[in-house]
């Protein structure tokens, strides 16, 4: 059984080990032991914070194999991308060029440094060990954050986004960075990412990045091709999030040009199709569900402290008042008969 | 004798013949009788001071008095950009610095601007190949500077000259190919043709309007900003001798430099002198090449000759006095031909 | 009985009379006899055009009192706002200003000339005689256009907008124009509106209007106050359109700063809650509907040529297959038993 | 005798005393011992040519040799904007025209720019009230121009001077009140204070970055663009006499003008002359007020005196030679004090 739960201080060694295997510049999760410690401490404070404040919180979740305690992955969600500054991205604008006398009218794309996403809630730090890619537990990890948000909407914005790593070559070079960021930062992509620790909400960005629209036709072909391209290692979260209801279109990352997926909460499955049900201890025959009647559901507890989520098989719940859970699952989720849970079909 | 003088209505045929010799690339001197006679009419009214100063277009012709031929032409337009917008890119500077990262980037930027609106412009210089000898080229070009020195009140604060930008031998422009072409999908020669047809401002409407960092352009395009066409290098040096300089304005198509000067900084304004004509009496001890012009606007005339003004006087022979329509004790303005 | 139908050439005299009473600069409908003739001709061509082309069409509808043939109002919808150029509006952008060292971070609003609405379908030319304001027939006229679009979506964009007249004082002065347009056009608001004939898709706009963002704090207080303010005479269409699902937020008019309402078709009642039903001749007892069971519906024919729409009383149609119409209504709509009609509850 | 000379380490006390007399409004001369001694150290290294030219800060003091008092100070900073961005608004022109409507609008625009990055700057001029007599003020200010004329290779192409902009008697600035304040919500004196604390570039980060049409501003703000504070008008005239001029750059806070000149256009560079010192032999026939400077960078010294160089020689008495640390047959550079 796989469980998603808030990170604990005791997870730090396992997270450090996990981070040691990460590709530079691709993942948004903390990589140095010090950064990991800070992230864990912030998450502990966030889960413990009163429910009516939305701001600095950044919640870090762990995917764990409950049978052996192994840490399989991590994922985070921040209440507000701009809690420590202004979140910058490039907005893909269209500028209309018109000349009546030459009878020419056409559109030019231009990238504008903008702060439009500052107040959005931000998903980040998604990582799952390779042998669990494309498994239900990867979906559980990605979605558990949103189920948490769906249970506690007062802690989050109505809009969500996630910035996924953009295209880099085998040497870690980003063609988008070469055409843009390098000219202002005067350093390599990976060096810049290390220096800013992956952040997009720091003042140095407005100090260094261009304030005027960047005309896309003036970028190199390689940079244009990289715009909105997701890094191979981020295809798993890209697919999961797209299925969830996120869409990439208007914004891209200012460093590597990677896609920024965004959605209003009403477009997200966890919000729009989540079912709030009461727990009911499963009778024996519930276990004998015929395969054709059995569906995979993600179940999450309706509480911030000791939040838990897992995967269960159940009959269709669309018109149900309760969800039948086995004792084992109830123990894992730390719920009792009559407790509220949120169920979303996988 | 070679004299440069204010154009007259009857110079149309001579100017028309000259225009047929120009070839491509000069937008303001096309062999079109209607266009040229209109232009002469404006020029005649300009020298006659019958139209407001900012509408004037002073056209000078070089005449070979031995045969009456029109050997060359040059012009000063009083003010550009008052009929339709006059566009340039201006090179500016933006500094991006972050103390935190210890990064300091000083970036050149291109601003699409009409900053030179209202400036006087030197233009339409053409000398017939048969007359490209001696000091004729210098006389034809520099005649305009002495004119300005004589009538500085007629000119706005600034004087400019647009110079043809760098091109490869095949006629392509690295600046256009890396900037303009992305916004027009036409090649340089086509854009240049449209420009010749007076459609430059329409093209400017399609150029990117937001400031551009020069660093976005490939190196080959950056390298030609402010560089002249190889054939234009001598003209550039000549204008620079007279006090014009490059101050970061370039053509929006080929990035050729616009040279500029404040009128009161021109060599002619600073160093030309008014002296009195006397008959030739003795060989001048230290004669050197000078420009000598009369002080009439309506019948402005100027020659180049070896002479040495001294004590406020200048020795001119009868032929020279006749060429300048002046006589003994007339005031003339002089300046050394070379710096 | 009130009927909405396509304009006919014979309506021109009545339209000219109607236009003579219009307040200058407030209504987007054609005002000179020549302009009215052009608009009618264009509408005739549009209704007659093949159904699979979306572009130049501009459909003009007439509200008529069927009992006496009086022309009560008019309204139009264009397939594409930019069919004759580029449709310009001001987009209300937010620019983030940040200084770490001064510990200041705030947002500044700026208006950017944009062509974002060019491909949208545009509603315009709404006018109803004063004594019919706030009556169902006003709603019929406004909505009939959208019901037409809902019946023939292939003729329209997925997005719709309408620009409503902004605030002007009793003398026809627009404070927004005084602060902006006048500086570039060097003429009075009404003169400019006359010269451009109310159009927002002409090249002269890009020739004269500012190309750089206009910082809102630099506008006069009166101009800022006028931004997004609807003219008193446009409150009727404003209310009708807001109820329909249109929202004003991102765009304003470049001349008078009036609100531009926009919506995706899925947000509009006529699209989202329109019912496609078959006509059934009403039996007598249908007329004897008890008031509590009687609802007001707008009914439109599902055809371009001879399009008709009117108001009927009916029992709730939400789960119905057919709609019962009286013979009189059927004659007015020119439909027979079994014909498709679109019904939308008022 | 009054002499202006390169500052020395031992001038700290004198400079410190002077700084206490300055009052508000001069950001570069605060009575702060650490700051001033740091600045003197840079200046001493500058005159000793121990640091690269672009890092130099030439500080001149006026000494009353009769009592050793430091009576005034002036400076030339070699290059601005290399440590942190140097911001100005540049006035540009944009033309909007429509043939169809027969409208032609020529609009002034404000561009936030760092265009003056790297220019040399005249700054930190202060003369003690007790010494505001005779030619002292001119000597103190113009000493810098003769220094530049002597060592032009040390200066970048352009020289600038920022002048205080227009203020109402109550200290408010119509330009700030109608522009900057909208973006900061602080009044001018507070912004000015922050600027004094070296926070000007941080404030600039908050200024609107997109080009602004001047026409957006109310008339009272438009009217003061490029206008100096009433107390600064004499300083402006003095700089203009030396060849500086207003070319559309203004301060981002109060729109005070930045005067500028290309170094080779300065009056001092054009007209100053090097002559040989001779002892006083006969009364000079047409003596007039002149600046006389030695040609040493390490111990640069300059005086103002009534004198008339002739035939490449200048008569200086023993006291003057001593003041300039020169002797008979030394070369000195001279320029008339007034134009």
C-alpha cells in the first residue's frame, strides 16, 4: 500500500539520498541538505498553521511504501507563488503589426516578463523514483496535493500553476537560456539555476531580466523550438497534470522556456469531480467486488494535520453517501467510521 | 570655370540629364520630369525666401561656365519628418546589474524613434563622372556648409546626413536579414525599392516598436551597426571633417549611420570668415585651396580657388568676381577647403 | 406580439428615422442614411451567405411589433470583429514594480493597445425605443443574436464581445478621451467618432494611438473614474448582457474608456442553457396553463434565411422533447410541426 | 593668494570643515569623516595615476595660501554608472500621423535610460561663503575644464553635469508630484533624501519603464522639464559658457537638466594654449583675466590672474610661479577666464 503524508523531520536523510540522484536544473525540489532541511521545516510550520491564513505556506508531501517504509517520492504545493517576492514568468503576447499602405497585417509573438502568476498557488518539487513512473502511486502523489487543496480551499488561491523543466541537452545546456538569460546573467544555465536555487520570485530577476517584450522571431531557431518544450524527465508530471485539467499555453519559464501549466480550480478533476463521503467500515462482501464493478479511487483525509491519502478499489461512488474502506486502509488514513474523506476516481 | 550656385528654373533639363546618370540607390534624385520640376520650383521659392524656412529645400548645381553644363547637384532640406514621420533607430544604453549575483551588464538597445524630426538634412549629392577631378567633389559637398555659415538663422539647431549602410557584395544587408526581414518577409532590395518609392514610413510602422537589445542580434548584424557601405566611406570622412559625427542614430533598414552636428559646431560656422574683395595686385605669399562664396541668398554662388586672404581682404580676378557676381569691396565668405 | 427578424431593404426609412433620435457617440449603430443603407446591404448578403464561411458577415436584426409592423429596435452581430482590419482595444495590464532595497512592491495598472479581440464575434448596434426598455422584448432583441449564433455556431467565433458606450457628460465630452485620445487625434471626441464612424478596426488607430502602455496613475482623476463606466443610455444592454453571462474586466474602449464585455460561448445562457426542441402545435388546454406553471421563453428558428425569434409562455421545457406553440406563433416564426427551434428561458 | 590644486591626504580636516558648511542638497559632500577620507584616498590615487582611468575621482581644493585655509572644492568623476546604474530620462520624439484624417502629432516622450553610463561628470562644487568674491567661483569651477584640456586622453568622449531642477519655494517639485509620486507614494523631500543616501538606482527601479508621452503630464509638470532651480541658474550659465549644453537628458526626480558636451568641443580644449613662463619684465599691454595652470597631473595647480600671453610667452611673478610650482621656461596652460 502506498501512502501520501506530510513530510516529517525524520524524512530528511531519505530526501537527501533521493536528491543526490537528481539531474541538475531539471527538478524544482531542494537539493542541498541545508535546503532540504529548510523545506522540511517550512512544511512542518505550514501544516501546523491556522487554517484561515493563506500566504507563506509551502506544503511538502511524501509518497511512502507503507509496507516497508521506503520513501518513493515527494511533491509540494505553495499557498502563493509570490509569498517571498514576485513570481516572474514570460507571458506569450501577440503584437499586431499593421500597414494599410503596404497591405500587410500580421501577428508577432513577443515574450513579456510579467508577474501575473504571483498570487497563484504553485505546485512544485514533484519527484518519483523511476520504477514507479506511470504507476497509480505517481498519480496519487501528484494529485494528493490538489485533494489537500480541495479539502482546504481557504489555504489556497482559486488558480494553480506548475512550471515544468524545459528542454536541455545532454550537457545541461538550454538553448532558450543561451538566446536570452545568458545575455543578461552572463553565466551558464546550470550556474544560474544553482545561484537562484530554482527560484523565480527574487528581486534579482527584475534587476537582470529584460523589461521590454522579447520578439520571438529574433530568438535563435533552437530557442524558439525549446519554447514550451518539456524536459524528458518531466514528462511524467506533465502527463499527470494535463490529465488533471492543467493546460499550457500562455506562460513559459523565464530561464529555460519550459511550459507553465495553469488552471482554475474548477477545471481540475480533484476539485470538480471530488466526492466528499463518509467513511464506512467495509463488510466482507465489499472485498468480493467483481472486477467490472471495481474502480480505482484516490482517497484523502479532510484535515491538515496528519493528512493522508491512498489508493483503494471501490464500487462506483458517484451517487454514494459513504465509501467503504477496509480496516487496513482506515488505519493507514487514521480515520474512523463517519469521518469525512475526499474521493476522486483515478 | 566651375561654380556652384542656387538652382534656377531653367536648370531642369540639365538636372534631368544628371538624374539619368545617377543609377539606383538615390531616392531623392530620380529621372522624373514632374518630380524634378516640382522640386526645382520648391528650391527656387526657397532661395527667393517665398516659403517658410521649415519648408525649404535648397538645391545647388555645379555649372561648368565654359559650356553651361550642369555637372553636379547637392541639397539641404530644411527640416525632415514634417510631412511624414522620419524614423531611425537610436542606440541607447540599459544597465542591468545585481549586487547579489555580482553581475553588471551594460547593454546597447535599439529604440525606434522620430527624434531627428525637424533637423536639416544634407542630401541629393551627385557629381557627374566626367567632373570627378580636382576639388570638384569637395566644392560640391562643402558649398552647403558655407551656405549654412552665411545663413545660420535659417537652420534648425541640428544638421544630419544619412549614409548608406554596410552591404555584402551581393547587395544583401546583414542588419536587414537579421532584423527587418523577420517582420516583413521581404528581402532587402525589395524593402529598399519600397523605400525609394517613399514608403519608408509605412515600413517603419511594421518594425518592432519596443526597445530591442542589440545582443539579441547575431554578431554579423551587431557588427554592421553604424558602419557605412564601402563606397560611402570617402563621403563619411568628408562630412566628419566638417564637424558631423556619429551619435548613435542609424537607418532602420541597413543600420547605416546618421551623422549629425549642432549647426554652431560646424567647422564652417566656427572658422569661415567674411572678407572684402580686392583686385589681384600681387601673388599671394601662402595661397592654398579655399572656398569663396558670395553673401546673396537669392543668387548664392561659390567657387574653389587657391588664394590667401590677409587683413580682411581677398584677391579675386575678374573671372572669379564674375563667377561670384561680386565686385571690388563686396563681402565674400571664405573657408579653407581642407581642415 | 414582438418578433425579431433579419433586416429588410424596406426597413431603411424606419431605421433612418430611428437613428435621427440617437445620442451622438453613444450607440454603435449606423446613423447616416448612407451608412444605414450599407449596413442593410451587408446584412442581406450575410444572411444569404453559405453557412460554412465565417468572416465578413454582419447580421442586423430588427425588433418589430407584429401587430402594427412598428420597428421597435435593432441589434447586430458580426462574425469577426476584425473582418475589415484589426480590432483595437485597451487591455488593462498589471505591471509589478519591485525594489528589494526600498522594500517596496506594488502593482501599477497600465493600458496596452492590443488586437486581442480581433477574431472574436462582436455584438453591436443595440437600440430599443425607450418605452420598451426593461421589457421582455428588449431581452428578446439582445438575445436573439446569440440564439442565432447558437443555432449556427459555424458562422461565429467561440468568443463574443460587445463594447458599450462609456461615460460622457451632458455636452458629449468624454473625460477619458480628453486625457488620452485628444492628445493624439487633436480633436473633440464626437468629431473623432464621426470621422471614424465608430469603428475600432481601422489602420488610422494604429497610426495615431499610443503604442506603449499608458500608466493609469498618470491619467486625470476624471479619466480614471470613467474607465469601465457605462454610459447611462447603455445601461439596458449592459444589464441584459451581464445577465446573459458577459463580464467586463480585461478590456476597455480606446476612445471613451467604456466597458468591453466578453464571454466564451459556454458562459452564455443562450449557448449553455438553450434547448433544441421540436415544434408541436399547441392543444387548447396548453393555453389554460396555470400561472405558476407558466414560464417565459424566447424561441428562435434554427435557420439563417428568414430567421425569426419571439416570446412565448410555456410550461417548463427542461426535460421536454417538444415545445407547444400556438398557431399564431408558428405563423410568426414560419415553422411547422416537427421543425427544430431553440428555446431559452427568459 | 588663491590657488586651486589637486587634493592631498592632509586636506581631510579642511574638507571636513567645508562639508559641514554645505547644508542639504549635495549628495556627494556630506560631513562624514570615513566617507571623505575614502574619497580623498581615491582622489590622491587618481592624481598619482595609481588606479585605472575609469575609476578615478579628481578632487580639487581651493587654498588660501595666506592662511592655508581650504576655501572650496570641486571634482571630476571619471565615469558614472559603472558601479550601479545611472538613470536619466531622455526626451525623445515620436510622431503620430494619419494622412486619412490629416492629423500630425509630434509628441515628446520620456525614456528611462542609462545612456550616460561611462560619461565623466562634473560634481561636488562648493565654495565657502567667505570666499564668494572676485573670480573665485569661476576659478574653482573652471579649473576643471583646463585640467581636462591638459589631460584629454583621461576622459571619455562625453562630459556631463547634473543640475538641480525647478522647485517651488516650499521645496516641492511639480515634476515629482505629477510623475514619481504616483509610483512611490512618497513626497519629493523623502525621495531626495533616499537619493542622497545613494538609493537613487533603487528608486529608478520603480519608475515606469515604458516610454511616456510628456503630454500625459499636467502642464505645470511639462513646463519644468529641463528647467533649473532658481539658485542654479548662474551655475548653468557658467557651464554653458564652457561649451556644455542641454540635449534632452533630465533627472528622473525633478527633471533638472543634464548638461553635456563632447570633450573635444569644450571651450577649454578648443581655445586653451600652452605657453612658456617668463619673469615679469614690462607691464602687459592688454592684460585680462586668465586661468593659468601647470602641466603636472600629480601636483596640478591653477590660478586666475590678469595677464596677457604673447608670442608663446607669459609673464608670471615669483609668487605666481611659486603658487604653480613652476619656474622660468616651464610650460603652463592658459585660457581666458571669460569667453
